[in-house]
C-alpha cells in the first residue's frame, strides 16, 4: 500500500494545467482559472441542546462566475478542508460549463458530523451558516444546494434564514428545496439518474446492451442510490454496494452475486446512506470489508462516495473485466491513476460530466421558480436526459476525433467555454 496523501485541490489544478497547456491558454487566463476568485473562511457558533456552545469552522468558495452566478452545494463532513472545497468549487465551474448551463462554480463546507447532531442543532448550524455570509449569497451572486450529508430540509432552513434577514422572498437563492416549497420534482433523483443517462449513451456507443452488464457501487447516499435504481431499472445488475457504517466507524461491502435489490437495500439504510448490517445479513447479503467493492469482477465500477478512492495503490485490485469507470462522485480518481486507467483500456466517464445531472436540475428549479410554474416529473426527466445526452455526445465526439482521454475531452470543452466568457468580459 502506498501512503501518498492526496490533496484534491492539487489534483484539480493538475487536471486543469494539463488541458490548459494543450489549449495553449494565455498565462493570465491560466492564472485566473487555476484558483478560486473568492474565499470566505468563517466560524459558526451553535447553541447545543445541552446548553453549551460549539463553534464550527465553515467555508464558502467561489471559483469563477464569468458564465453566471456561482453554483454549488454545501457539504457537512468531519474531514472537510479548505482545499477540498477549493477543488470542488473548481469542478463546479467545469460541470456547469460542460452541460452548458449559465452558471459558475462555487462550493461550501462545514467541518461537522451531522450524524452526531440533533435536528435542532442541525437547524441552528444551517441558519448560522447563512447569517455569517448572507451578503455574499443570493440568486445573482452565489446559489448553494445540497451535497454530501446535506438535504432539502437543510436548504429550506437556509432559505428561511436568508429571507428573514433580507425581508423578502428569494426562492432562487438556493436549490434542492423540498417539493412544494420551491423545489423541483426529480431533483432528488437527478444526479443519480443523470449518471445513468450518460452511462447508457456510452454503452450504446460501445454496442454493449445494458441488460448484459454488471456493476459494483461505492456509496449509497442520494447519488449512489438513485444511480443504482435507474441502472437496475434499465436491466443492469448491481453485484455489490459498499458504504460507511457509522456505528463501527468503517465501511462494508454488501454483495449478492445474483444482483442486489436496490429498493430493499434502500429500505434498510439510514438517512446518511449507511446500510443496516444485521438486516442485510438476514436478507442474504454477504457482508465483506469496505474495500472489496473495487475488486469485483464486473463490467462497470461506479464510485459514488468521496474523492481520492481510485489511486495507483488500489488500481491493481481492479478486475481485468472492468470496461467502464463511471464517476458519480466528485473527484474519485487521482490524476496519477489516469494513465493506468487509459493504459488498461478502461473508458472513464469523468465526474464533472457524469454527475452534472444534479446541478442541471438545480438550474431547472431556478427556471421553474422564476416562472412560478412547475413542470411534471416526466418533463423534468425528459429535459434532464436531453441535456446529459447532448453534453455526453459532444465530449465523446471530441474524444474520438482527437483521440483524447474522456476526462481531457470534457475539460477541453468546459475550459474553452469558461475561458471564452472570461475573455469576452475583458477579465483576461
Ligand atoms: N452538489 C451537487 C454537485 O456537486 C449539486 C450542486 C448544485 O445543484 O448546485 O454537483
């Protein structure tokens, strides 16, 4: 095992630098785009249920807003760092650009473990987040959304705090709101479904029927669950699902060789994506160590958890059968692993293209909110599939035409669009 420590921001910069050089971007534009334009680091004092006050560290980082207001989720995670949020804000810029929606890139994070906080404490944390930085948020500035361990209820508390302070109603200030409270139908499913819309298109290009494929999944939060639901609905078979177990403070892989029943697994998971081990055993699942998910003999690997999971240290464990690495998480693969993936002939579906369904539906939520007219669910999914397919096709075509690695093709399209906006505005 290697003990290389990966820094997601350095990874994001390496990925950018590689393509910026290919594109021969001028040095001013490079300098501007390889780092965030604005960072806010702050603390949030929260009154805890026991009467004490706990102070949480938080971030909101705006990478670039040349193409539109900054957009991106807020993560609650005990290991959040400024560099992780920097990287994620940068990936949001490329994500919005590759699907061609008029938004920029931002991200937020709070160092906390929401699994140990009561609902009241979570509410006060959300309200505190907004109270500290509300002048920097807003429909025309920076628009948050849910991300790792945050959900629709958190978004609504944040909106309510913002509207209370500013004395108005600004539904487009935040997305991922509950349906009926300004949220879009399909937002919950959008990231996971979008992943599978992209995968479906790639399989079509490769002339592989989806019903003949098997997959192994890491992460069973919102993205993993809905990707698995759509993939199995289309006939694919998920052999293994790995996820974090809060009580044991480690992850497990749940395996069923004849295919996991995703609805059943979802019915025994907690609100943070942890699957109940005892119940899974009762239902006939094998319970294996967490890292086993990557070793399965499947056609497709779907990392849908956190960054830095596919590294040169674990890559030798990837079965020779694997044909596709379908990145549902943000930053699951480290840059030093990309050459190994390419050498093996595995096709990568790069994260910021593959998981762009969430932000695309967030954009739909803003559009519907501003018309005050909400679409039915079929219309949302139809438009989502259209956008994801169009983005995939452009990336795939460029990769084939120029013999580019798919990640580099996606970066080429995204960086070109953002560089163009920067240039048109006269910023560089
Ligand atoms: N957090 C999601 C992402 O990483 C969605 C962001 C959004 O909807 O703004 O893409």
